[in-house]
């Protein structure tokens, strides 16, 4: 099975092509203008490089968020168009789960995504092998509020590690992942495992998290 995985939650967008859960290639699009046309052109080129075409793709995996508002709209819109035109099922994976899956250690894993002003998007998991069990709801808040009651031996992963490592260290955390980028290849592996959960194109929506006290408009969901 050929699976096309798309990650546009971060400024360094990526996509990966996988066959039966094994990565054939992964391409990063940092610094490129965010449009579905450019993403589509890059994907078409890489499919050709792999001696494949769009008709060979049997599964789409897309990172639904949270993350860049514009980036998520582009990635999800592209996946919807590709899926609808070819009747290919889509599996949506959150950025939190992708990051947590990239951690090698078992135990409490904190997926922490940078959101400016010492704030972050966060979800906490218990990890055993490749099995992840959420132990918190997805949320956004100050890192102090988010992590006040979390065990200090937890492993933290995500872009907030890069931006807030000094502050997190002062809070008593010592275990930080070195793999803090949301990888399309990881999303693709998860998508392959969940291929039975693939849905119709327009059931996939960007996953946004509102600040406390803020309501997201329906057309932004």
C-alpha cells in the first residue's frame, strides 16, 4: 500500500511517501510559500522520483494540528482535494500524537508545541513501547499552568523544547527529546497502522485549540 503523509502544522512543512508502513522518501519545504499548488507540485515530483503516480496512492495521512492556521488549512485542503478526486481514504493524526510517538523512552510524555509568550499547546501521554494513552485533554496555556502538577521525570517533546528549554529546566524538568520536529514520516507510519479508520475526504478538518475564554468560529474549525 502506498501512503502519502502530509505535515503542514509547522513552518517547516513536510510530506512523506510510504509503502506498507516503510518510508520511501520524505521532503521538507521550509521557507516555501504556503499554497496547495506548490505542495501538489512537490508531491508530484517526488512521486515521479519514486517511479509512482497519484493513482498509486491508496491512503492519505494528514497532520490535523494544532499549529499554523494557514499551514493547516493548506495541508488539509490539499488532502481533501486529492482524496475526493481519487476516492482515497484519509486518516487524520494530531501533532501531539506524532511528537509523542517520536520519543524513545517509556513513561510520561509531554507533547509541547510553541505558542509564544511562554505559552504552549499541550497534551500528555503515558507511553509504553509504541502504545500511547492520553492522560490529559489537548489545551493551550502558560507552560507554568500546564506543567504545574506533571512529574518532573517526564519527557518533553516538541517545538517548545527549543524555545523554552531554559524555563523548563528551571521548573525542574531534565528529560528533553532531541526529535522535536513533527515528521510526516512518523504520521505516515501511524496512518498505516490505522488505515481501517480512514474516512471520506471532507470529514477531515483542521484541529485548532482556542485560548481559554476564546471561542473558535465555526468557519475556522
